[in-house]
C-alpha cells in the first residue's frame, strides 16, 4: 500500500512511530525544530515548537499548583476538624449530667461539622429507622415525618442540607440528633454515613452514662 492510499490518521501514526524510533533525528536536524510552526492554544497566531512546549509546561504547572493548594486546604480543614473532635470528646467525658451532655453534644458537633444548628431531639420511635441509615441529604428531600420534629428549630432560616441521626438509649429507646446547615454541600446523599453512625454512638454512650 502506497502512502497516498493511507488515511490522514494512518500517515500521522506512521510519522509518530518513525520519530519515536529515531530519537536522534532532531539532534541531527535541529533546524527543523526552528521551522515547525504550531497553533497557539491562546490565540490564532503560529508559534514554534519550543513555545508550544512552554505553554504545555506552564499549563501543567498551574494544574499541579491547583491540586497542591486543594490538598493543603483539605489538610488544613482535616486538622481543624480533628482538633474540634478531640475538644468535643473531652466535653463529653467531663459532663456530669444529661443537661451537660446535651450541651456538649450540641456545641461540640456544631463546631465539628461547622453548622448553624445542632440539636438533640426527644425520644421518639421514628428515630429507630435511622439507626443504620441516617438522613444525610438536601433539606428539601428530608421526609416530612422528620421535618415536623424540626419545626421549632427552623425559624425563618433557609436550610439547604440536613443530617438526622438516631441516638440509641437504654430500653430500646431512640432519641434523635439533627444538624442543619445553610450550605447545600455540607450534607449530601453521596456522603458515607459510617462517620455519622460513629458520632451517634459516642453521643449515645455519653447519655447512657449519665442516665445510669
């Protein structure tokens, strides 16, 4: 098959393979690099191969810097969350009665999750359904049966996301824990709930301790 019978893609593939097989070509023909012109990705003008390579390296550096900054932000936030979590656990341990435990749960988790409202809700059989599957979703999707229990917390605020957990107490009773946020990304349906179940378990242990 002659070169004229090859498609454009096939001819380009052959050229690419040949250049890879002959790494010394541009060393022997350096003038070719000076003569090759490519389209500038940021304009309609033609630029040299070296200039195009500089554009590519600059773009890659910007992407790497962006990823690094994102990692640093996540790391900083994780450090802050860890500090808040330790402070919360200390308050739970120091609490001497149910009122102090409730206060520690609410103020501590408000800081851990950075939410406007965190409230321990009275015992209600409806919360048992949330033991293994806590609510973690946009506020608009929250089932009405739980929204009704939050009327006294809502006020005139425009809540965007919500988490509702079950707190297992003694004698198979279940209290609730509600976290409300104006940030629609704070609680989403694709978030894992293992961490939320751990939080609920720690809160329950503290409440059972003072009840005993």
